[in-house]
C-alpha cells in the first residue's frame, strides 16, 4: 500500500519536473549554434534537446547493427554466437524429442523404431552417454546382438558409463551361458559400484557356482555393509558358505582346517543340519565326544533330521541296541511329539526286539502322516509281532504308493535333491534347499508303481492257488529286528525297506 503510494508520488514529481524544465527551455531566449563543414545550424534549447536525444538513439542503433555484423562474421567463421545458440537450442530440442520418442518405442517393444530414434538423437545431440544406452537396449530388443555388444563396448570408454557397459556385457555372457567371463565382468562391475544390489546378487551366485567360497563370503559381507541384507540372513548364509568351504577343504584332505571350518559354520548357524553333522564328526575325530553330543542335541532340538541321528549313533559305534535306545532317549528328550523322533524311537525299539514298544512309539503316524518310511516301519512292526504275510504285504503296498516324506527341496524351483548343497543343481539358486515335503502334485503314483501293486499285494481272494505257489518272501531280515548301523543314516535304511523290499518281492513273484 505505502509502496504503491510512493511510486505514484514519484511519477507525479518526475512529470512535474519535466514539464517545468520544458517550460524553462521554451521561455529562454538563448540559442545553440552548430557549424560543421561549411554548414551552420542554430537551434533553440528545446530543439537542441530533441536533436541530442535523436543522436543518442542513432548511436545506439549503430552499435547494435555493428554487433549484429560482427556476430554474422563470427557465425560464418564458426564461433559461438547468439545465432549459433539459437540453432543449437533448436537442434537440442529436436534431439531430446527424438530421445523421448525412442524411449517410448523401447517401452512399447518396437526395437527397430527405438534404434532409429536413438540414431537421430545421437546425430542431433552428440551425447553418447545418453543415446548409447538406448541404442544397446533397443538392439537387444530387436535381436541385434552384434550392435548391442558394440554399443556396450563404446560405453566402456567413458567413466560415467563404464559400469553400464560392463553390466550389459555381463548380462549378455550370462544369456550365452559363458559364466566364466560373466564372473570376471561381475567382479569388475562390483569393483565399480560395490553398493549395487543386483550386481551383488549376480556375483554371489556366480561365485557360489564356481565354488569360490572365500570370495562369496566377501561379497556377502559387502551386502551386509551396504544394507542390502539383514543381519540374521547374513549370519545364516555366511554359515552356508563356511560349511561349503569346509567341504572343499575336506576333499583336499586337510581334516584340521575342515574341522575348524565346520565348527565355525555350526557356530554361525546351529540349526544348519549339515554343519552340525560335520562339526560333530570333527569333534569325534578330535576325541571330544561330549562336544559332539552337545552340538547334535542342539541341532536336533531345532530340527530333527535322520542325518543328525546317524551322526549321534556314530559317537558310540560299539554299543548294544539296548544301550543305544537308552542313550537316544535322552538325546530326543523334548521332541517326542515330532514325527521324526517317533520313527527314530520305533527303529530303536525294533532293533531291541521290543515290538510292543515300537508300536506304541509309532502310534497313529501311519494313518496321520503316511509316508514310505512310516508305513515300512509299520510293516516291520507287524512282521516282528507275528502278523500274517498278507498284513505285512498290505503295509508295504501302501508304502510303495505313499510320499517319501521330507526331502531336500529347492524353494525356488522345487527340485528334489538327494543331499544338501549350497547351490541348487537345477536353477543355480543359492541357499534355497529346505528339508520339507514335496508339493502334493509331485506325489502322484507312477504307472510303474500302480502296475506293481497286484504283484505285491496279490489277489488273495481270487488267486489263492497262485499265491500258494509263490514262495513267501521275507520283507525284513530273518533276524528279530533290523540292526541300526552307525555308519548308515537311518533315513537310508528306511528308504531301502520302503522301496527295495517290494521290488525284490516282485522279482521273486
């Protein structure tokens, strides 16, 4: 408000001053006489002021025209001028429009159009750090691998785009199956940008596939450092890598280093079953069975597993079945409700020839969780209790068509593995093997198994004469019960009972 009032007053004062000055010039009798080259001019004061103003305008116009002339001369000679900047801005505007059109074509899946727009943008902008990336991606989309490779190599020449070029070449090598070269490129990309999460994951996977466990552990530490991995997941995966490193050392015959690496892996992740087994064996070899007992018991409490039971049995290989049953009863204390514990106790009671206790330990497991192992154990209990062969055959027939129970299965692709490994043999995913049951779709009865059922069960009602001609086949050994061998995992004994016995019976029939 006050500022507006001040401006109005100032304007009125200036107008009044000019009017007053013009009045004074008109009223004065003085005159200005100008003589130039034989010419003489007499100007009154007001006329002199007007002529002076016109001269100032003329001088200003002359300076501007002179500047325009100099700009034209510089433009012709190649120097940057206002004219050149005008044309440059126009060319830059068209170049960015071509770049935007190329990105839209790339997003819509039109690789050829994207390449054409990228070429136009490069011609107008001369900015390879912008256009080469679009060209490379468009070439890959269009299937022109040669052009894409050339463009990625061109990106290597600039420090600003070197990482993009290395990563693009790495992806090409991965697509071609050249994992050795891809590993080298991944290492270079990781050196350029250690915090890039996708590069970390690719490098870790390739290092695991190449059994570079030490390098993989360094990469894993970098993931933790840059916040792309939580501390608990890092601890688990570091234990997996330490265990894998221990296995490699063990293959080289360096038992001391392997034992130490296995103990470290078990320390990092006590519930990692293979680490606990290897650490326990290392303690046993080092004459420390109490440490082995403690490691296995802790792992069993976290997740009961047949390999843990086999390793625990190997601590005292010369004990009797009764002594072993007593020792295992303390070992499984607190996990009696787990199905693995119930089947383990059933096996131990069978080995001790206590079939009523074996039936009690097994309980209703064959009905609630019918697996090949639980049903085979039920057949062994029935056989040891003196049941008819038809009853035993019935349980074995069910065992043949039943699921195998928990196995090492990849969480990523669902592939079943015979033993644990740090990397899936099918999809190469790292640390994805879990001890679990296969999906229901994988448990379907095969045609061969279905065809074997009549041979195993037998047509008892319609072909009694034919069955009498077949010599009875022993489902389990002639001894009172199967012996639990410390050097053989209990799961393998059960698998043999669940699968080999029916096949041998078919051959005999």
